C-alpha cells in the first residue's frame, strides 16, 4: 500500500482518496457517491433478477409493507419485537432474492448455450417463484392487516377464498 501511495504522490495525488475523487469527480459533492451506487444497482437489477426497475421496486415495496405490517400486528398482539425476528425476515428476503436471481441467471445461461429445454425449465421456474413469492408476501400482509383490524388472522384470506370458490 505504501508503494501505491508513493506512486500516486508522483502524480500529485496526496492519497488513494484523492486519486479516487479524480476518477469519480461526482463523489466530491454530497450524495454523488450514493447516486452512483443507486444507479449501478438499478441498472444491474435486470441483469441479476430478470425484473425491470419498476417490478423490483414493487417487490421491495411488498417486502417493506410486510415488515412494517408485521411489526404493527405484533404490537397489536402485544408481542415483543426482537432482533431474531428481524433477522429471520432478512434471511427470508435474502433467500427469496437468491432464488429469483439463480433461476433467472440459469435460464439466461442455458439460453445462451442453446440448451432450450433447460432454459425453458429455469425460465418457467423463475416466473413461478416470482409469482409465488409475491403472493406469499401479499397473504402475509393480508393476515397482518386482519390482525391490525381486530379480526382473526385468516379473516381476509377466507373472504378471498369464498369469492374464488363462488367464481369457480
């Protein structure tokens, strides 16, 4: 590291940070680095998850609403909120995102290698998992909302099932 700093000083950079700021001048301004990171993440969403930006934001919004409604429902039930429950939620979201990403990346990889059957299987699995994960989170939100409104946890789900049974 000392050798790198000596080399940078020969180019009139006082340290690694000064060199970095010359490579990315927007970092000199408040929020510039944050905006660059957000932009890079937003662009990579399609590449890693197979979702456009709006769909990924919606997925994140569903996760956030589930978390907040779960905290409020726990408060209504007079349960203590612990870091273990928050960690469990974080692990669940991480697993969901890994499943979404892996199935999408496998579908793309097999399609690029002209392995059409494998590509179709992973593409189908990707669509299924995204739909299932969103539905599971919506069910969880509905359960939390029922608890928040003083009803049984399954009250709203039962109403939806009754409507579907009436249609089918």
